[in-house]
C-alpha cells in the first residue's frame, strides 16, 4: 500500500504520498520522486475455484504501485495462481552477477496477496550466445554448450526464491521455431536441456515443481520449418525420457472460436486439446504427471478471425475454469492469458487482457469475479 499522510485543510482532506515536502526536496535536488509502496497486510484469495489463474505481464512494469495494484486486482478477481516471466538476461546481466530486486518486488507482492507464483524462465543474455560478428541470434537461441550455463541460472533462481516460488516453467513454446532461436525444433534437444536443469533445480530445492513444455497448440504438418505439432513433439519428448526430468507438463490451451466443451480432436486447436496431451502421458506410463495450463483463453477483438464476442469470451473463460475443477483432476491450475499489459499493444493482442493498462476492469473481469464469488452471472 502507498504510504499516505492525511492533513486537514479547512473542510477538505488531502491524501499525500509523503508529499509535498519530500517531493519538493526531490524536485530541488533534481532527482525523481518515488513514493514508498509497502507490501501491506497478508491477504487471502476468496474463490469457489482454487484452480483459477491468470498470466500477469509485470516483467516490464517498473512502477511498484502498478505491480501491487495488478496483484491486488488479481486477488480481488478470485484467481489464486499467476504465471510471471523472469528473464535470464534481466537478472544475470553478466556471468555470475545477479540482481533480483525487481523479481523480489513481484514475488513478495504476489505472496502478500495470497497468490501462488509459477515462474517462467528463459530469455538468453547476449553473453551466453554466439559472437554476433560470427552469428546473429535472438534471445531465444540457446546452444547445447550453454545448457549448463542456463541450468546454473535456474539453480540460482530456485535457491534465491526457496520458500517463495515453488513452481518453475523451463522455456516457452519450444515446439515453435521462433521460440527455439529460429532453428529447427528439437524435442530431444529440449529434453536434454530439461535434464541439465532438473538436477540443478532439485539441488537448490528438492520440493520445487519443475514443469517442462509450455507447448504451443499447433497443427503444423510434418517437416514444417516453423514448428511441430504439439502432440508429435510430446511423443518425442517422452521417447527421449522426459518423464524422468520433469514434475509436470505446462501447456497452452487457446480456444479460438470453439467453446471449452468442444470435444478434443487431433486435427483441431481448442481448449480440450489438453486432454489429448494428458492421454499421451497416461499411455507413456506417467498417469500421475499433472498438466498445468500456463497460457490460454479467448480473444474478443471485433474483427480478428479467431476472436469471439465479449459475452462469449466471458462465458467460455468461466466454463474453462469450471471444466478443470469438475473434470480434470490431473490439472492443478488453469492460467489464462492475460491480466494486463503495462501499455497498450494497439493490436488484437489488447483483446486478450482482463483489465486495461489504466486498470479499468473489462466485462470479462467482472464476470469472472462474480463467478469466483459464487454469484449469478
């Protein structure tokens, strides 16, 4: 909570954020004034559905009060889980030198609001990539020579947040070429990365839940240079022994224009496609490996071809939460995309959010909130 002082002036009351004197002194000194934002008292999420989650986008949010307000509103909506991105390049800017200040801010505010954090780890720093004069690469490029380097970052993260962050997702959508450094996707290579990470993560905290995958739902045909069908990718991960080096699978479950109860179909991308991935785990001998939906949901842009109407989006999202609670005992959390962006994208992406950049709740936020409170729509 922002630290405030109240001062009576006549009949009017003004709330000041340690102002005006501190702000005036800062102004005279030529330094920016930053209000103090306290964690506030511990809070508890009140919801009829403990599997409800939302993906926050606080990675590039620099103002502490906005971080706090975001997480307050997540709690007030009734979501218990968040996924947040903690980029390697941000927190280890040079080898062995860590700066956890922003990550601490996000995690501590989330915990104070009663939220469970799933940390997504990735984003390769320049120093862990090939010399740009020899090879131009992106932040998703990680060669095998640096698997152990990334694993050491994961170990440091898990150790630093032991007792505060109990779930980590390794990489993002590795079955898409753009997320694998614009190279041919490689399920066996990704499994080798998980193997390197798993041992170090468990050394830092034996209880941490290591999630593999974060697979993108795609119908990419065989030998498509842009990616691999997520079902085929998981089959090859399992054949490479991934069941021994992850504690659960993270998946992305977008519904596009299909309702959440549309039946699972290998030839269709819909929310229930998650059931096919679960069946593959069962067939491979891992019926107890949970699946976490770490992204998913619907979009209500008025002209995007994959979007639905706002009322449909709200109803579908609520039903997706219900489906996981009532029908998917193997799914601990459904984390939809996305709560809020720090600034408008000015594209169809803005129509995935639950609140605007200025914290105005959208109809979907209010509908989900009513559901979480057990109220009629």
